[in-house]
C-alpha cells in the first residue's frame, strides 16, 4: 500500500517536469528523508477527509492517522496543530463549529494512540481556507478535511 | 391660490466635527401620521413620484453641493422602491428662491406627488446652512414643518441622509434608516487565498474605508448599539477569538476571560453584554459575557453545535441555531438560562438567526435542496417567508427600522466571490450594494447620533 503511494508520488513528480532543470529539482525533492516534514505531508499523509456535515473518522482517515501516529512517535520534540475545515455548503459560524469538531475528532484519536496532549493544538478555519475552488462535490470532498501540521504550535 | 404657511424653522443644530441631533424634535416628528397613501395593486406598489430640484444656492455655497444634496436624497428614496424620482430634465421650472411661493402647476404637470425644496448657504464661520421643506403637490400643502441644519461642510452627505430619513418617515410612517453605516468584510485575492479586511461605509456605499488591524483572518464585525464600537472574530493568535474595536481610535482589545476558540459575537441592545459561542473540546456552546465585570456565563450545555446567537431587543431572550435535534434549527432561550424552545420546523437547515430591532421578526439563512435563502419568520416561528434564493445567500443584517435586510451573496465556482445585497422584508427591491472590492458579512448600525 505504502509502495503504491510512493510510486504514485514519483509519477506525479515526473509528469510535472517540463524541462531538465525542474526534472533535476524534482529528483532532489523526491529524495526526501523519512524524517523530513515533507515526507510526513506527502507520503504519510497530513490530511484526512470527512463526509458531508460529519466529523466521524472514516476507515480511510483511520489508516492515515495510524501512519501519522507512527511517524509522530519518532518525533516527540515536534508540536502539532490540527486544522479543521469545512466545505462552502454551510453557513460561516456553523462551519467554524464543524471544523472544530473535525479537528477534535483527530485530536482524540491521536491522544488515544498515545500522542502527548501538550503537543497538540487545534484550530478551526470553517470554510475560510478552501484547498480547491470548484463548486461541486469533486472539490468539496477535498475541502472537508483535517490537516495535521507538524512543527506548529498555537500559543494561548 | 397657494396656501403658503409661514416657514417654521424649529431647530437650529449646532455642529462641530460631529453632527449633533436634537432628539426631542425627532421624537415629535414621529407622531406625524403618513400623509400620502401608497397605492397597492395586485401586490405591485406604485411608487410615489418625487421631484427633488437641486438645492437653491444661497450666499457662498458651491453648485456641486447644491446638486449633490438633491442627488443623494433622490438616490436614497429611489433605493427603497417606494419612490421614483422624476429626472431634472423633465422639470418645467426650477425654484429660484427658498421663500417664494411654490408654483404647484409646474409640478403637477409632470405628475410629481411630492416636491422637496431645499437651499444651501455657506456661513462666514465656514459652516453650511441647509434648509428644506416637503410639499404635497396635489393637495398644495406642506407635509410636516421645514427643517434647518448647520454643519461643517464635510458633513453635507449626512445632512442629505437626515433629510431623506425625514421625508421617508413623513411619507411612509416607517422608521428612519438612511443616516447609518455598514461594517463588513472586504475581500480581495483568489478564492483559495483570500485577504479579508474589516471595512466600513455609509449605508449607500459612500465613504468606504478599511479599518486598521493585524493582517490575520477576520470574520463578521458587528456594531455596538451606540455605533462607536465593533466586535468581531480575528485570528491574530492563530485561532478564532473575539475582539472589540473602538471605531474612533481603531484600538483593538481582546476579551481575556475567553478560553479555547470563540466566535459569532453580538452586543445586547443596551451594549453592556455580549453573547457569543465558544468551543471547548470540540463542543460549541453559547455564553453571555458582561463587559464591565468580564464575568462569563454559560447558557447552553449540550453536545450539539450551539452558535450564531442574537439578543432580543428587550434583552430577555436569545435566538440561536443548534443541531441538537439532528439538523440545524432555530431555538430561543431566556438570558437567565433554562430550556431552549425550538421555533423552526420546516424542511431544510436554518442558520444565522437575527432578531429584528422592532422585536417582531427573526431573519435567518435557510439551506434547502442545495439552495440558500434569506427568510423571515415571526418570533414564535410562524409565518415563515423566504425572500431570496441563490447558490449561496447568507448572514442577514437588519436596517435600523426593521424593514430592510442586507446579506451577502456568493457566486459559485473558481471565480466565485461575495457581494452585499439589500432587500425589503416584503421580498421586493433586491439591490446589489456597490463596493470597491468583494464584500461579505454586512452589519448595519443603528441611526447615527
């Protein structure tokens, strides 16, 4: 499963190359070490997706979060902020509350798997920070997300 | 032929940099019964035909102001959909002096129902002197009494709004709303990288100004009842938090007693309390915060999302949205706490309820079958009426007189962006408010002092 993911990542990089220079840059980029944050973002997966109006963790989210836990346990010095997001199909305030629910669902999972409580902050952005901008399910499904940002801590 | 009453200049306002309003006089005017009947045929209002000649130029005044005073009044009254200005090119005569008798035949021949006569002069101390009288053309008599204003010359627009309010109130019997401002969020940049800034403008879109604040995300500013402060949600610390801004100094203070994430704040009608929602451990509930003491009181306690609270004008109740019953619906709870009573029961999801300043209606956003609507219902949940429909209409805000709503409409897709609209609570007269950037989250001030 992980190998397929890696292969797919390399294919994406190759497809994206239009000249020799960027091809070289991409190769350099591809040789990221397992301890890099970039590795966590792209190969472990920093983002989990949610069903419309739901904050329950789906099976696809749980497998990503298990991988996150494995990686995070080796980097005990890194703080984490979990950002919760919603798609544009709801009102502003409700989506803020929904994003908070989603971020909290991820936080609860990480805590249950033994990640230290004082490493984790959460924040909701509601529908304020869409990743994709089309107005149909293709984009909405990518915007209903919780992102685990490593190295970021919100100071109260 | 013309019954010409002696002009009674009842009030002489003294203006410094800020307009000073004599409230006792305004109150006396409120007792004037509407002087004209609006004709309603098959649900279509026949607008009142209005003549507003350029104000008569008296000593020292410039002709730009004399024209613009009339123009702003025409625009204001036309924007209600209840009046229709006759173009000045159709006039058969122009008044030459403020005190000469009105030639009613010149105005009845172009079918004017109402004539607004005004004059503007510049005093030696630099102040403007503005006078106006309102005439019923068919009855050949004055509606109400003449008024006179003094102001510094930069404030001429506000005089136009005050005169518009007087005309609107005398003719329709409804409360005033033109001398008011709107705070909102000005939006620039692409949809996936928007910059949001707090901004303020006059009700008609004039005098647009960005407010100073840290560059982080801001959401939904709302006026204090005296219009000198706003409360809003900002991300300066990295998470949503409620902040107060003094509008004269643009100084920002946070409410230190808040924990976790806080958002959706609104003032009570007396300005002493703020109701807001706060999220702790993923659960969002309603709290009341007393500004003078900083004491925070929890109002709801369940596991549902309780947010978007709004005070009733008498300060006794709060309407909010909650998904405690499954989907988003509207509930009313006493500010003393206790059980919340559900008031919305239709199909779809109800959100962002806002109590009318008159106390009679609640405006809301409704999401039904993939469409968004702005609607109103009575406080007991009956007589629901949807006023708009689109891909995304959201966030109604009441005009000070409780007869008009502003909201924002966002268009779909990659280039999708929000604009502010207004609509009459009858469902008529949908209008886009011109802004120099994308604009969302409007909030309407009370009538200014």
